């Protein structure tokens, strides 16, 4: 799953229909460029990788900083998934019977507030759930009781 703060920024830029480049630096000082055209992600470069390969590597990275610079985007990577799939947190269609990516992203945002950066790891481990109740049941062993109750309440389950 892409770094939650970076994901929020990309969603904001998508909503604005922005055109330009997002320049990001990972916690281990690796650089990433994400090209946006009218809010759609059209290019991703990370390390020496391009396109979908770069996206897959970058989604496992935590960003230390990022900045959007408006302007033209000269490169296009045609192998990228649709922007909605990227912003939903996946590069593939959701598994049959699994929760939609946007639901998983919502739970991850709520979980981030409770457990910090471990949220993305917990969501990945529990992502096979077919309902919010099932997802909460998979997450519960990794949460203290108060956090589990808070998460259930925020998701409208408790």
C-alpha cells in the first residue's frame, strides 16, 4: 500500500485535476517522480524503475517528504493501472469476494490514527476479509481492546 500521507496528497491532486510532477524522497533517501495529467497518474519513476514496476516497488516505501510542481509531464508509462486502482491502494482489481480497495483504504486511515505506521502492515495481513466485520476480526488480535472498540465504532460496527 502506498504511504498514507502520499496517497492522501495524490487523491487531493486527482480531485483538483492537477497536472505536474510529484517529487518524493523515501525514508532511505530514494527518489520517486509521479507524473499527473489532469489528475490522472500517467508516469511513475522510482530508482531505475519505470511504470508499473516502479509503482510496485514504490508502494512498499515510506515517504520522508514530497512536493508537487505544476507543469507539463513529458513522459507517459502505458503499463500503469488506472488511477482509481492506484489511489484505491491496489495495482490489480480486487479479489473476488474481497473488500473493495477504497474500503480497505478507509479502514487503514482510521487505523493509522490508532496504531501509526503499522496500519498498512496490519491491513495487508488482514486484506483477504470479505466484510468489515471479518476485517475487524482479523485485525483484533493485533490491537489492544480499546483500539479495537474505537475502530469498530468509527467503522459503524460498534
